[in-house]
């Protein structure tokens, strides 16, 4: 049985914020090194705390509901930097459209294709197909396709953290210096977590990452919804 005081909402809400702030401070001290991403370390620490105290996920989810609610306004808030960069983005309509189409299709095809070759069952393929979208979109689409929404959420989180970690060294290695290109690529592949990382590097990169995240969520959901109707 869970200790009574651990069932209090303020306990786990405070713990979640405290752990993230701690690792975010560590990340800053390490110069935002990819291996010091705060989400990468906060997640296992909180999971360990839940297991050690015997606290159920239901209790934790209820306690941290305010944080889940704030995700909505946070995503809407990303429209502000996109609006500020609207003139620059308007001039990039054609390359942005082509990059979006290429990125969305590649994201779906590469993940599903590799697992299909390895013999993964259909429900796993359906769960990984929307991996580059935001969590709510991925869970809804995975459910439509006959996948496992909870697994889709985990895959999205993993894809976002991994993308945010490797984006800077990978793009540097590829010789891509244009922050518009870098930002759009990171937002398309690593959704909100990638966009947050892009903002830490450059405001323009953050704006393009936000745009890519939003457009990719819509396009991927539309493409996979058509697949769901077809099957």
C-alpha cells in the first residue's frame, strides 16, 4: 500500500519539478552536452522513485495533471516565435513544403520498414509509425491503426530525447550551418523536445523547429489516418 503522504498531489508535483530543475542546472553546467539532457536523466530517476515508494502510475498521473494541462498552452505559445519569423518563413514556402513531405514520409517509412523487415507484429508497426509527432497525436493515431497508445507515447518520448541529444553533433558533422535548416530538421524529427533544444541554440532555429513540429503532426496524422481508412 502506498504511504498516505505520497498520495498528496503536491508531493509528486514538487518532486517532478525539483528533479527536472536539478538536471537542467546540471545540463547548463555541462554546456548543454547531449548526454546531459534533463529529460534523459529525470525520467529514470522519477521511475526509480515511484518503484522504490510503491507509488502507482495512476497516483503519479493525477498528482502531475497540472503539468499535463500546461502542455497545451505551451504548444500554443510556440506560435509566437513562428509569427515573429513569418516574413522569413513565407519566403521559404517551397523548400519548407518539400522538406515537410520528405521528412514525414521518410520518418514513417524508415521506422515501419525496418521493423517490418525484422518481423515485428502489426500492433508494434502501428505504434511506431507516428513516432515523429507529438504524444497526443501519436497515441490517437496509433489507436486508429490498431497499435498500443501507451507504447506509442514511450516511443515518441524516446525519439524526442534521442533527437535532441544527437541533433547538434550530427548536423555539425553534416556541415549544416544554416539555423533555419537545422531548426526545421530537429523539429520535424524530434517534435517538442527537439524544438526546446533548438530554442536553446538559436531563436530562428526554435521558430522553424516549432513550425516543423506543428506541420509534421498534422501531415503525419493525415497520412496515417488515410492508411487506417484503407485497412
